[in-house]
């Protein structure tokens, strides 16, 4: 094949998979920097730890993917405290016993769906901006959690089976949480690319007017994206309580900013969303976080880096959008 024929194909392939290729390059670059800076950054234990912690970021970023790909201004800032509230409720129901796991999961699903329904209804029918509505919901949930912590106390523990799933390893080294993440990735990729629900979400995001003319109930679909986001956040909250062992006031809120950054880094935008790219974005952010910890730079440097990365990515995205 001639170079003149090969170069356009390479450019086309890169354009289709830009977010994945960029994320892989960034991951390899960050691993190289970490190894050069510390001398022991790249090892099996550290890599598995990074993947385990990135699993939570990737799952939270799924919430953002669903909301952002269906709406140009879509975002869910309430997922952190939705997860925290679900973890608190789940821990109280389980009280350290496996007998309450099913009830705890059902309660989490109901709670997450309810929060998502309120968000989606006010965004879709009352026309409140997603940023404002979900931020308000986040503040409301934070207030409720603080009241519970002050007057009722945060009590309860996860069941042993949940702890085994979320915090333990198989074969002494491979985290069970990675198995969960792999299943989530496979299911999500299938649903987004092959199912009618995925096509409706991307159809709404690509051209809302055309979707409306084709008979799609755009308000209902947009509302459902927030319901699904709330359900996913609630289930993550159940996993978080299994991972951490005890309920805490801000156990889910720290994942909000990384989830947005991972989604943007993964190339999510209106009408587009590649979950594999989002997962790779989450891995990159976790590598960055672990590297800063290894260098003793602390949480301040981590959030500064997250903010700078998000600002740069959003600037690039807006410029690309203007140039189309």
C-alpha cells in the first residue's frame, strides 16, 4: 500500500479513536515519569492498586457519560452525595450481616432512582439547567447527611460478602473489584452501542430536533438519563461501604471532580460517548494521583492537577467545537 493511501487511513482511524489513543499515550507517559521519578513506581502491586481505585472513578464517570452524551449541557453533580447517602442507608440496613444485603441494594436502588427522578423531572419539564439543579440536589443531600451524622450518628457496617467483593482479592493479589469493573465495562459498551436505549441517548444528544420529529419522547429520555445516573451512583455507594467498611460523611463526594475529568478526557460530548475511553481516562487520573502521593505532594497538588487538566481539556473541546 502506498504512503499516500496509508496516511489518510491512519488519520481517519485516529479521528475515530482519538480519545482512546490519547489516553493510552498519557498513561504510558505517566508510568514512565513515575518510574523515572521514584525508581519503583511500575510494579504489580502498585498497578493493581491503581486499577482498583480507578474502578470507582470509572463507574462514577459512567454517570457523567450518560448525562453528557444525551445533552450538551448535561452533567450530574449530585452523584457523590447520592452514593454517600446510599452507603449510609445500606450500612444501617446490613448492620454487618449478609442477611440484609439484598434489602440494602433494593433500598439504594430506590433512593438513587428517586433522587434521579427529581433531578430529571425538574431538568426536563421545568427546564432548570442541569448544573444548577444537580448542584442544588448535592447541597440538599449534603445537608441531610450532616443532620443524620449530628443527631442520629452514622452507624452500621457492610455484610462480609460485600466486603469480600469490594475490598478483598482473589488469589491473594487480584482485587475482586476489578472483576466487577470488567463486567460493568462489557455490559455498558454493549448497551450503549447495541441497545435501543443507547441509540436513543446518543440520538437525543446528536440532534434533539430530529429525535423529536422521529417520535422520540425527548423529555422522558432526558429524565431517564438522570434516573439511571442516580441508580448507578447508589450502587457505587453500596460498593463503597463494602470497600471502606464504615459510613463517612464525604465518602463519595471526592469522586465528583475526577468523574467529570475522566469523562471529558475520554472524549464524551453531546451525542458521543466511548466508555472505554472514559475508563482509560480514569486510569490516567489515578496514576497521576498515586504519583503525586509517591512524591509527597499531597491532596492539594492532586486537585490542582485535576483542575488544570479539566480546564485544558474543556478549552480544547470548545475550540474544536467552534472550528467544526
